[in-house]
C-alpha cells in the first residue's frame, strides 16, 4: 500500500519522472487515477491542498470579476483533496443527445462526437459518483406507485429525473477525497502528493511538447516533474489560469495560440421563482420538492424540453424544478377560477408553487477569464472573470415555460404564470450552480478549440485537459457525472497511447 506524500517534505530541486502526471485531485483527477489502476504506468497525482480545508490554500483562488454578478472566485470552489465534490449537492443527470450537436441557431455549438461516445462510460461514472441504478427518465413508474405525477398534455416539455449521489450515504453526496482516499493508497502504480501547487508548465523550445511542470509549496520551495504525459485536472478556472500564466515559450500562454484559453467560460444560471405553477387538484406529491429514495436510487423530478422541441423552437436546455408552496393573492385566484371555468375543470382546491430552474447558456467568447497584475502567495497572477448573460438566454427559457403552461392547460391539470419580463428582473433573481465549464473547449479544429476530440491540447504532443472545462456546449445537466464519464474515456485513450 502506498501512502500520500506531503510535497513540503520533498527536497527543493528534486526531479520526478513519472509516466503520467495528473495535476489536480478533484473528481476528474481521482477518477483518472482509479481508472488507470491496472495500467503499466507510473502515475503521480499532485493536489494543491491537503485532506482538509485550509484557508491559506483556499485564498490562492481569489480573483476579481466584472459584468453580471457572479460568485466570488475563492468561494465557488474548494482547494483540497476531492475538490469541489467536498461541497457539491450530488445532483446527477446525463447530458442529452442534442447537447452534443451543432445547432444552427447556436453559434459555436457542437462537440466533435455524439453522446454514443460517452455511453460506454456512463455506468462506471454512475458508480463512482454513487448515484445508484441507472434510472433517470425511467424513474417515473416507480414514483407513480406512491402518488401520481402532475399530468402534462402532449408537447415539447416532459418530466425527467435527477438522481443523487446519496445511495451510500443518505444524507451527503460522495466527497471524492474522503470516499476514495484508501482506494488511492492501494494503487501500486500511484504516488499522490498533497500541498503541491503547479505553478508553471514548461514547454520544449519548439512548443511541441511539455518538458516539465514546476511544483511549489506555500513553504517556499519547489521541484520539477518531467512526465511522459500530463493531464491538467484542476477545474475549468485553474486549468485556464495555469495555461495562461505559463507564457515563457508561447507568449500568449500554453495552448493559447488562437486566443481561446479562458474564453467561453460558462456556468448554469439558476434564477429563483421564475414562474408560479398552479395545480388545480391541490398539493403535489412530496417527491416534487425533496430527493426521494426508491429502489436503487434517490431521485427528484424536473421538467425538461425534449430534443425535438429544442430544435423546433430554437432554444437551449433547461431543467425546471418545483420548489416551495406560495400564497395566492385575489387577482391570482380570479385568474385560476376564470381559467378553470373555461377548461371545465374543478380548481376549488388549487395550490400554487414557486418554480426555479437551471439554464444552459449560449457559448460566448467574451465571457472569459483573463490574467491580472495581482499575485497570489505563490506569485501566480490572479484572474479576472468577465461574466455575461444574453437576453436570448432568458427569452429561450420563457418559450420553454410557455410550452409547459400550454401542456398543463391541455391536460386540464394546471397553469403557469411567468414572473419575470425584464432583464433586470431576471438578473436580480440569478444564483449560480458552481458548474465551471468551457474555458479549454474541445474542437477538432485548433482555430475553434483548445483541445482535440481526445482532450489533448492542440499542438502539444503530451498534454491533456480533463474536466468540464473542455465542454464546448454545456447542456443543462449538472456536469460532475458527465465529466467523470468523459475522464474515463480519456483514461482509455491514455491506455491505448501507452501500449
């Protein structure tokens, strides 16, 4: 059994030479190491933090922002083993087939491959995030045995399902650092270094390969890693920062010959109380509001636009959940009575509920991360996020809500009132998912992407990027389970390359 190594005990000037260096110990880095457990590779994983939260290390994340208000850059991530799984909510759902497609109404959209490329890896990813049996859109029949779903008429919105990383522990989702620490220690081909901060990617003079990675500690000393191959798995924000800051050979930064590193940053906006949903028949089943255990999974319903509706209406993805009950005023009650009479249904027991959602943003090259003149305790330049949300992002979601309302009316089961009309109202209601996406996007053409279809940085023979930063378009599904599946695909590629 191997042990974890404190990088602060590694003598300054040491040179380590693994077959594979993994930089970052979050879900991508840990999944990659586990997936390569039996590979004939010597692997070293470098994690900036330790086993527990430390404020001094966390402060390395600090940065600034402009534009639409976002979360503090040192508050939306965690910098210790397990990464942001140490505070994630455990929400899981696979991306939809349309999320991979080039959509003619959505500039910069499309992956280099379709969902079939990820399907072989979903089962293992689902096991790693511990979300139970693969049910998702097949969960409805089991829940309807306890209470019926709110019926929708035929149309473009359907009842989909989240699953939760709560099947091993019914209170908390899986924290990868805690959950897999012992598994990592048992890997004969792995050495894991804690308190090890990557501060520079050193390229060959011709910029065609990575020669070494500088690892520094907050104690003030550093050493070098000279891997045959390396994978950056620090998350979409830190991967971009390290690549931009490593500019001694490529003056614009590693992989940034086409000024794409740090661009196309995205998260899922989560506006609150976007609409009021009325159920004519009264209260909704409890599973609409809380994650609910069924045989083999923990689930919760969500309203999703179908792929066909997205194409026809030229919208983007969204996932809408019913949140809390709300009180109706007299005008609301009158509208319900009038609507029910027109439909010929009984609404005497009508109840209303607040609706929230997660939205897919359109790719935007001006929503981006850039370096500033400020420095952190390691001497690394800090980042500035320029955040933008377009009016089209809100308008597309309103079309989805209108369709949901139409389907409720068609079924005679309810109605929808849209609560926001102006941009100021939408922006004022925004929260965020802490889902960092898109800064090292994937594309077959280096003019349009930072990494290729195998997650290798264009033009650099032995450097790869793992995680949701390579997503070129984002879908509305939470990224963790999907990025784990994509990382497992990368592991298979690395195995093949090392034959």
